[in-house]
């Protein structure tokens, strides 16, 4: 396990932007994050599969449901917004014209993610909703994956489970990076270096677009 630290100055350097410009983009990413969160919680991407007996989460009475996630539809809408935002940032810096390599990068990111999503469907989610405030109090996801769908030469199953408890809505918090966290450059020094070198397969502009896709996507998970 490894905590990943999002370092604005480092990502600004890797994408070839002034830090002030990058800070402005971080503010835009916060707006994008809010928009993506609204999409993820949009009821149209979920189907009620089962309604369980009411329970308590801590001392709070809650409704308990099992939902089927419309993964492909949700993924497509999220990726459209993320990738379009990356291309808009590219256009602002380099003009309206985009080179072929930028479209290749965007297509590759979306294609690889789509292929992965198709292999892990279907996905269900347990959710507990507080009766009084009607806010989510707990999410629980469990999934068994057949490894042969990823590689026909591998047999076996991998199990994944996670539970998230939510509380303290609208209360201010201070978030600090753990002492053992590492930045993208520390984790992938050679990979990130190659994206900005003149010998890269993609052009410099296409590589910078890749950095922006990565930073926008990571911003969705780490900015709030």
C-alpha cells in the first residue's frame, strides 16, 4: 500500500506550466470535482436490487439497500467530462488546433479504462441512508473477479471489499498528507520523465495532455 501525494508544483513543472497558472487550474478542478460527484450520486446510474431491514449505523437509524450500478453508463459520462476538460486546458494553452497525438492519448486512456470496466461488470453496492437527514452513512462494496477474464492463462479468483463510513457532514476538516506519502514523480520517475522527453512516441503537446488527464483524474479523488 502506498499513499500518493498530489504536488501542484511538481505537476506544474511536468506539464510545463507556470505555478500560478497551475493553481488556477486547481480551482477549476475543484469545480470539476463537484460536478463529477454530482454525477456519481445521480440516481439514474443506480437500480434498486433489494431492500433490507432497517439498521443503525452507530446511533443513527438508517435505511439499508442493495443497488446495482450501471457501470458503463456512469463511466462513459464521467470520462467524457474528464477528457473534455483536459482537451479544453490544452486548447487554452496551445490554441484551438490539437495535434493527432493528443487525440491518441485521450483515446488510449478512455479505451483502456472501458476495457477494464467491461471485465469487472456487474457491480453492486450496499448503502445505508440516515432516516432523519436522508444522507448516506455507509457504503459497502464486495466483488469477486475471475482472473481468467484478464488473462486466459491465469486461473483463480481475486476478492475485493471496501467499506466507507460517512459522518460529520459540513464540518470543517484539515487534510494533511501522511509522512510516508510519495509524489507521482517519486513513484514513476522514468515514466514521467519519458513523457516530456523529445524522444517520446507522442509529441510534447500530446504528452502534456496526458499529464493533465492524470492530474484532473487524481484531482477528482483528492480534491474536495
